[in-house]
């Protein structure tokens, strides 16, 4: 995933990738949800990270 990609999360929400593979995060990315919240998402299953 790259910055600017729009993805569908495992819970069905749409999100825009803010930081993806081009950053130092190897297995996760930071996304902005439609409601403006920023979240860390695990790339493997497109769900929110618990960390």
C-alpha cells in the first residue's frame, strides 16, 4: 500500500493510506478514516493494530 491509496478495512470502513510501504513501518500502515480519525492498520488482515 502506498500513500493516497483508498482501502476497505476488514470492518468495511473506507480509509486513505497516510503512510504505507514507503515508510519505516514494515507490516502496518497509518490510515485516515472517513470520519477523520487516524489509525494504525495491520497490512496482513487490514484490521486495526492493538499496539
